[in-house]
């Protein structure tokens, strides 16, 4: 905003001091936000009158004035008393005019009644007279998780009545993390994957992740991620950083948890073909390009794995599966 500019807020006016106090606070708020001088004025009943402020500003060389019309509707005060004084009929447009023989550039904001924010504010205030009956919500996080997991496990058990209890726990955790019961049908758990994962954790094998979000969620002390160190290798091999991070990390056998990048799964398969023994892969990367195919290739590879098939996926699901294996180790040793 140029230096010769100011904002004049114009109200209808009132003789009550409380009205003026409220409007002063409004003017201060706008001035602080825009860092432009703001002058509170009124059309009648209360001083200062906007006409006097315009005259004073023009005498000081301030001739670009925004008129913020603090009226609800477009009545005569707006159309005739104020805008009519400048021969202006349009809102939100700079217009050259004259006032008391001096040139002035004016800009008028519309009254407030058609603002959705004003409508919403009025609705909120009126609605307090008609309180709605509120449901009782459970606020204890442990109770929320306990109830939710009980419900999910019941639903999963209905679908898979003959599945091992530990597999039910893993599937239920994935459902809990995704909020989608339909993924229960998409979880693949290879034979002995749970036992191998538990044994690997007990023996101290580290966990390698594709992205930091997965690392951050896993509740285990030996979690590694090499994404920050992977840029040079990624350029050299012309692969993604996540794939390069997996290659850097798999210098010896580790449990691999992939929640984001299908290319990380593809790199695991390449490294396995090169002879690296990989005890377990948890793979839940989502996507419509490569993700479906590469997850199916992982299942066919013979690597012990827990996989969320199809386009479904996400880091939180991978984390939930890994943490369930960790919980098994800590709670009852598998």
C-alpha cells in the first residue's frame, strides 16, 4: 500500500460507549494486520464523523482511502450518504473522485450481510439458544484402543474363523491403522513370517525402513534409515533415493519395513537375487504404478513377508504391523 493511503471504517454510529469500544478493537485489529493507518468513524450520533476525517486526511496529502463499511446491509446510509458523496456506485474498485474540490481515490468494501463468515458467526451465536443433545464420547485413549481392537478382531475373526490368533492380531492392527475393514482381505502373511520376525527381533537384528516416517513410528531401539545418505548412490545407479537407502542399509541381513515406496520393495528383490539373506519384509506401499506388481513379486519370491496387497497401503499400516510383532516379543515372547 502506498504511503498516501489510509483506511476509514464507517459505522452507523451509536451514543453507547460499549458500541464505540467494540469498534475501536475492530479497528486496531485491522491496523495490526494490514500495517496501514485505520481511522474509526461514524455516519451519525457519534464523533468522529467520517466526513471530518476525510477532510483532515486530504489536508495531509492522504488521497487513497479505503472505506470499510461496517454496516450489515446496503441501505440509504451506504448508497446515498456515503458512496453518493463521491459519486461512486461500485464496490471493490479504485475510483477517482473529488471531495471538497480535492482529488481523491476511493475504494469501498461491501456491507457485511452477504459474507458467509458473518452468516456463520450469527448462526453460531443464535444456535446457543437451541443446544443439541450431545453424545457421550469415550475420552480415555486406552479404553478407545481396547474397544476398537475388540470390535475389529471380532469382525476379522468372522471373516477368517480358522486363522491363527497371532495373524488375527496383525490383521486387526493393520485395519486399526487404516480405519478400513476391507483391507483385512488384502493382508498376506507368509508361512513362518511371524515366528521369523519374532526370532529376528529377539536375536537383535536391526530394522531397516524406507522412509523416516516409518522409522519414527516403530517402538524399537534398533531402527535404521539411510535416506539422507542415499543421494549420491541414487544418482550413480539412476534409482530412487528410497531404493538407494535400502541398498545402503542391506549390507547385512535386517528386517525390512516398507510403508511408502514401491521402488524400495523392488530393490529388496534385486538385493535378494544378489545373494543377501533377508529374514523378513513388511511391505505396505500404496500406489497405482508398480505397487501392485512389485508386492505380488515379493510374495512369489519366497522371502518371508507380510504384505498389504493391491493399491492399498501407507506408512502407518507398516508401522502398526511391525509394532505388533514387537508387542508379541515384549508381552509373551511370541
